[in-house]
C-alpha cells in the first residue's frame, strides 16, 4: 500500500472550533490565532462564517475578521482564508469583505439539514446553486461540505450512497473540493472506507477531503484509512477546538497537532512546523483557560516542562 507523499491540511479551528465557544472571543484574539497558524505553515485557514448572528453569535464579527486579515501587514500571499456562506445574503457579505474563497455546506441527513440550515436538503441545494453561480461569475473559489457523511445525531447511520449523491451534486455545481464531514465523529475506518469508496465513484478522490470530528477518538484511524485510499486533503482544528452547535455532544475536529504528528511519523510532507503550531495551540488554549484537547500537544508540552 503506497501512501501519498504530500498532504494538504485545511485548518478549520478559527471557524469550526470557535463557533462553538459560548463566551465571545475578541476579534483581536481570532486574528492573532489565525496569523500564528499562517506562520506555522498552514496555507488554507477557514477564517469565519457569514451565517446568521442569531444562529451563531460567535461569528458575528465575520466581516471585521476577514477584512483585517486581508489587509494585515503580516499577510502571506500563499495563504487563503475561505469562509462559510449558507446563502446569497452571506455570499454577498463575504464578497463585500473581500472573500476570495467561500464554502457551501450541505448535509446527507434531512433532519440535520433542518437543524443546521432550517431547510431540506433539496432546498439547501437550490440556495447553494445560486451561491455557486454567483461565485463562478466573480471567479471566487468554491468549496463544498457534506455533513453527517456516516452518521447523523438525529437519524443514526447514513447510507454511503446518500452521502455520495450530495457530494456529486456539490461537485457538479463547481466546488473544487468536497469536504466529507463526520460531524459527530462516530465513524470508524470501516464505515469511513465504505463512504469514501461511494463518494470516490462519483467525485475524483483528489477532490475529496476528510473532515473528521474526534468525539469517539477515531479521527486519526479514519485519516489513516483515508490515506490508504489515496485521499490527500484533511481538515483539522488547532488544539482540537470545537464542535458543531447543531450536533449536541459532538466534540472538536481532529487536532491539527495530532494530524501533523501522524504525517511526520509516516514521512508525509504537509509544510507545517510543529513548534509554531504548538505555539498557536498554547496561545488559544491559554486564552480559553483550558488544556488543548490534542494529545500530541499535551505530551510535547509536558515533556518540555519536565525539561
Ligand atoms: P433562517 O432563519 O431560515 O433564514 O436561517 P431566513 O432567510 O428566514 O432569515 C432569518 C434572519 O436571518 C433574517 O434576519 C435574515 O436577514 C438573517 P431578520 O430579518 O430576522 O433580522 N440572515 C442572515 N444574516 C446574516 N448572514 C446570513 C443570513 N441569512 C439570513 N447569511 C440560515 C437560515 C442558513 C441563515 C441559518 O440557518 C444559519 O445561519 N445557519 C448556519 C448554521 C451554522 O453556521 N452551523 C455551523 C456551521 S456548519 C458545521 O459546523 C458543519 C461542518 O463543520 C462540517 C461537519 O462537521 O459536518 C461545515
Ligand atoms: Mg465540522
């Protein structure tokens, strides 16, 4: 089995992670976190989301976050800052703030679609098609997410064919990459493999990304299984921050530090420096007043403090 030699990490902590924090995180802290992540070598950092502030108050400073990052003297030209846009209203606001890449987010489960977007899957795809057309007209890159790719917090197991159908629809709309979200982290290498095989039959594997939450501690095993199938893009969250506000009990994405440690151990390059990533992890963890959820971060920091 040959594993890929290079992998792209998409850092989603500032969005997927922080969206779930009850206490408002100041805009300046978000900016500092994102700039530290860019300094660590992450080249794609999901910065915020242009969703309703009534639904996700933590992301209400979306325009200020994006504008500040794009105008920052620390900005690195190779780093992109995609943002979530659930509808045209969000898309227009994102473009106004300077967005160069946006992401639309559908689900493979009807109930989750209702809870997360307040509409059916079919209705969400209609709204996303409008966003996709607007993005294409402005040459803005478009990423697509599918949530609940193997399991839904309300409906239980999800048929891989249903996930593949939604992934295919997003791909046909012009998404350059489809991120497959195990929203509640319930997948195992067996269910993740079945799901990727179904999606890989309708979308090229190099256009698929793994977005695995680590609720059951399976995310690293699921990434390994995905690498074996030739997947080369993974979403991760610094310090393992996060969860989804509409998936009660779901914990954060797989920690970026844990993924980096896995990749380094396998000799797979992703362009990220552990020391700088750890510094970013410590920065946000100390702001939030808790230990990073990342086992790798905890182990490396404990070893360091033991001298
Ligand atoms: P709705 O209430 O059905 O929308 O929400 P509406 O069109 O009826 O509008 C209601 C109000 O929201 C109106 O304001 C609109 O103007 C406003 P009012 O007139 O009452 O003052 N509104 C907006 N405001 C700002 N930005 C917008 C926007 N749209 C409408 N874009 C809506 C529908 C989609 C907006 C809402 O359901 C929503 O914001 N949902 C987003 C939920 C969310 O952010 N979830 C977390 C991200 S997804 C995730 O975490 C999963 C992922 O990580 C993958 C995985 O792990 O599976 C990606
Ligand atoms: Mg997520």
